[in-house]
C-alpha cells in the first residue's frame, strides 16, 4: 500500500517532521513539497531544490492540492490534520509518531498503541482517505528508489 501511495503522489503537504531527512528526501525525490510551519493560518512554505540544496520559500497559503498529507504531530491533533487533508484533496494521511515500540522517542519511529491506530484509521477512512503509519516515509522513498 505504501508503494502505491508514494508512486501515485506528486505533491505532499508536511505538517511537522522529525528531522530534515523527511523534507529533504521528498524534495530530492522530485515531489512537490509544501510545509505547514506552525499553527498560524498563513504559515505555509514551499520546499524546493535550489542550486542543489533544499530551500524553503514562504508562500503564506495552503496549497490548492496535495496528494498526500504527512504528519509528525501528536495523534490528538489528527482531527485538525484530517480537515486540512480534506481541504487540499489528499487521498491519504501518513502519520509518524516518532515513538519506538517501547514508547520511547525514536525520530524514525512509527509505533502507535493498537487502540490509537484503530481510531486514527477509522477517522481518516471516514473522511474518504487512506491512513498510513507503519513506515518511515523517507526510508520508504529511498527503498523504492523514487525519482519523480
């Protein structure tokens, strides 16, 4: 499922990330990457490749469309993120918890409590989208050797 989502996507909206590895990997793979930089309604940026380096440019508005919304925010914020994903017409929400299986912090961690995962999937699917959480997105892009 993750492969189909990543191969079909052309644009990704990031709502936070655990390290620069996420936006940098996605931009270098050729995705059109937008970033929600904070809670303010105009805190949107475009991440793009300039002279071989990933740079951010303030755009001030949400993208008109994103195929995928990636988030590294607490699961308690998912409802608002699902609303944003619906607004931009996303087909999937990819959540990364930043937690290891023992509940400790892990910047590449994707662990969720079983109940949280079930409830999150139900919320995203009720909005007509696919919920992904079992893989670190940058590793998946590298594993699949995606170049848009």
